[in-house]
């Protein structure tokens, strides 16, 4: 025939030209044959029915097919059945699992790692001819799923009016199976054989994906909600969807839309830090904090932070999730997180203010000074800046006085002598009704 079988398998142009001559095929017929066989389109890429697929999606040691189709070929004419049995091109595609003509799943026919032996169709069919003709390999009839009908239409006519029609068929069919498998896991389906499980997964995945990102996000959210354990991360929540998109398909453009959808779902649920690389992209900023990540960044205990965040409305008081999953808007509450580590206890506060214990107690009880939080048990609720601002305000109005001048008394003593609250005295100072002095050598509240 003028060419080796190996050269034909490798799509060598000269070998294909010779094939067209000795098979009496037109160039159009050869092109159709190649489109259903698959043509090399790069190191690990194959062009199949006008679409680019990863070669592994089409070149697998396990060759599958429909036994009923092959038997029907054999029964169509007299003579040697091996001369008329034909393997269908779509049987090669990993994501095809059903024969619409005979309404039954495809089955493994043979397995062979060597391409030359694997595609020696006559020799391989000879090994299983008896089982093919007897019906021993036939499967029970099943109704086609919407996925089966959709994929057959895509391969046969290149038409697709679903959302998936906008993206790669390679990516679409692969994610239908992967997402479907994870949703099956979520449903806790009983043990079924591998062929049946794959078909169920394809149908479930397609039902979600065909309508677009909103339905995909809802399905991913279900998976995320189910992974609510203390140490549950995206890998556990999304299983092989995450593993494959973060691994084998990380740089494959066919999967870019799915990586984007999954990335958005992850940052909407997990506290991923800014600067972290997620599914091939660096996140510019953090969107969510959890109690754990906020505690780690601020150096404040998670229980203390929770009191502040519940009071601020960032967390619900009855949130029973583990601390690693109690999340809140990182940007909205960034100022609060920055402030909490700067808060101090009453001793530090009054020392910074230069106030006695009784003076500070009076200022606090009458709410001249208010703590950042009134949650019981918080030992450091005070802003030093509030105390210093009060002293600075009063000092601006003060006149200098001698430390031993008997005509002056402290603010607290004046409030008690006149049986007025310290708040009323300070209000009168602010209005100018009462003069205030600053004792020489004393800069704190007790010196006013």
C-alpha cells in the first residue's frame, strides 16, 4: 500500500494521500474520516470534530463501543463480519458513554497500551467476535439523558443553544462529569457500577451547567456548605473539580471559565489572603476574614475578637460554626480590626490620662468617657486617644495656677462638694461658666 500503519496513525500527509488513493476516497471524505478520528493539533492536543481536546480525552488504552452497532454491521451482509464492522469515531471520546441508536451504554471492548496494536481493529475484533455476535456484551436498554442528546448533537452538527455553546466542548463535557460526580457524592448515592455512576454524573452535571454560571454557583455553594468542618478546605469541598482545575487543567484555556467561577465561589466562602495564588491568579486583596485569620493577623484572641464582631454586627451571636468558618467582610471591618489591638485596660488608660482611680471611675460611670465596647468580660475596652483628647480639650481652656493655690480644687472634688456629677462640671467648663486651671508641673487630669 506504500506506507506503514504507524505513519497513518500519526497523520503523516504522504501516508494519508496514499490512503485516499487505495481506498478511493475523495479529499472531502478523507477530511470527514479524519474529523471523526482526530488529528494531532500540538504536543498533547487533538482536533476532533472541529474542537480542540486534550489528547487523553480521545486516546485511551481502553477502546469502548456499542456491541449492538458492531453486530448490526455484521448482519447487514453475508461473508466475513470483520470486513464490515466499523468502529465509530465518537466512541473514542471519553465523555461519550451512550449509543443513541441502540439505547444502551458503551462498554469496554479491549485494552491495549500500544497504539499500533490498539488500532489494529480487525485483530482486536477477532478476539471478541463470538461475544459480539452472541450478544454477550450487550447492556440493558436505558433512556437517553439530556446530556446524551446534547453531546450527540454537538458532535454531529456542531450546534449548541445552551450556555455551554459559548465555551470549549472539551471543557464543558469534562466539567459535566466532574461536577456531577461531586454532586452525586453530596447526595450520598448508594453503590453503583462505574458505568452507571459516570452516566448519572454526566446527566446531573449537564443539568446544572447548561443554564449558566448562576446554577453552577448554586451547586458549588451546596458543596461548600456541606464542607463545614473545622479544617475543611476547598479541596475537600469540591473534590476532583478543584483538584483537576488546580492541577491538570490549571493552564488550559478550555477550562478558564470554570476556574473563574470556582475561584469566585472560593473567595466568597473561605478567608483567602490577598497576594495568594488561587487557581492560577493572584488575589489582589482579601475579601473575607475568619475568626482564625483575624486573630492571627491582629494577635488578639479569637474569643475577644468574636465579642467585638458580634457587637458590630459582623457575626451573628448564634453562629455555631467553627472559628475557621465564621467569616466576615474584611474590608468593611478593617478599621475595627486595626483598632482592637490598640485598646487598653482601665489601669493603662488612667495612667495615660494622669487620673486617679476615683477620677477615672467617675468619668467612666457618667460616660464622659465611653469604652469601645460594653461587652462584659472585655478587659481592654478603652481608647487612650479618647482620654488624651479630653485632657487636651480642657487644657486649652486652662489658665496656669500654682500647685498649692488654695483657691482651686480638682474637678472631682468640686463635683462632690457641689453635689453635681463630674459630667456637669465638665459641661460647664466647656460652656465657659466655670474657669479651669492647670497646676504647674502636672499634665494629667488630676492636675486640672
